């Protein structure tokens, strides 16, 4: 078995102590308590790191590009996805609604206005020249053809869409999406109040005209993941079949396996992975085919990490 697909093995006392400590921090300290919380959170992650006895599927990363401003974007940079077919990244801006093509150094390749879309928070490359965009308040998943011409406008009208309407349509709706092309599975996260993870099966079949969509609530996969206080994005890693969940509030990327079991993590706070400063508001992450990690943050910042 490749070491990249082996789960972390914790000595049970350290594992329990780490989770209990993280839960205590998250529940007892206000989110705006600033530096004191940051120091306590860093101590928790350090304790978990010292208890590892095997390699994680999320290896230790080192930052190679930190807080790079994306040209022409002032604010509202959101979801991120790697397009294996095109060899570049897609990102979205929720206001004004735009789709961006970015290279792996955070350079803007193309900008595409999104006409008729509202509160776009996530993007996923479906393959075969198609993208999926998520509208948070509408709780809609909209399929579009990936544009080829720089500046090309994408109109929502006439596009295939799946509206789930799971809970209230507010600013704590769908936040991130990821697609498993081989299994035709879509994963959708709700940020908070409460945190939610859904698995949607049969998306490709539904696009072909067959009404064969199954929505599965994977809340039990995340119920005990106290260390992640919210979920701002999700990524599917086809190399391992694992999910990587991004937590802005906890400054952490958390990995779980195909059964929802904890596998590994990457801290995204100052002092970890060579970061000089905290990532201020992580809103999207993506893994490319070589395991390189990319993160975007509000208002307009791009980060790149390489396995060490």
C-alpha cells in the first residue's frame, strides 16, 4: 500500500486528549478572542502532530506562494477547483458574479462574467468540458460548459440546475462542492448552523435525462470532528478516495476517508507549513494531480503549497 493512502495511527490517549482539548477550545472561547485562541489552537495541532505514528494522506506541506493578490479582484474571492483536462484552476467571485481561470501561481488567465447567477460560492470541474457552480442562498447546483474564449459571459438562463432546498436559504447555505468523476458522486458542504455534508449520487445520469439522483446526509461523518468549527470548502482526492474539508474558523484542512474516519490534517495558521501569517479567511482549496495544495482566501489572496 502506498504511504499516501495509509491513515494516521494515533496512540489512543493522545488522540482522545487532542480531540477533547480541541472541543474545549472551540466551545469555551469566543471566536473573536484573537491571539489567545490562536495560541491555544496552535498548541492543540502541535500535540496532534507529535502523536502521529504513520504518514498522512495529507502530507506535511511547505508554502511556496503566500498571500498573492489575484490581479483585478478586490474582494469576494471564493471557491476553487483543479481542472485536470485544462491543466489550470477555476475560482469564483460571488459579487459581482464571475468565473476566473487561474494558473498554479495565482496568475489570472481569464475572467468570465456570470449573468443571472446569485451568491456563487463554489465551483467544481466535472470533466468533459463542464463545470458545476453552487449558489449559496438558492441552494442550487448549476451545470455550465467551461468557456474557451477569454471574457466570454456565462448566462444562467437555460442551464441545467439541481435545487436541493435543504434547510433555510440564507448566508449559511451551501458553501463548497467537490466531484468524484469515477464514482459520479458530488459532495456539498454547508458552512455552519449547523455544519452539514451531503453526498449526491447520479449527477451525470441526471444530466443525461435519467431522474436517478440520490441525496445522502453524511452528517455522521462530521459529527465528532470537533476540531473543525465550520466548513468553507471541500475537495475530493481521486488518488486516495478521501475528502479534504476546509475550516476557515479553525484554520485547518481536515481529511477523512471513504467511511468518514479521520485521516490527517494540515494547519493553515501562522507558523505552520512555513506561513508567516494566518490565512485570513480561507474560502476554497484544491489538489492537483501531483498532490500540490492550493488555497484561496478573502478578499483576493492565493496560496500554493508543495509536499515536503
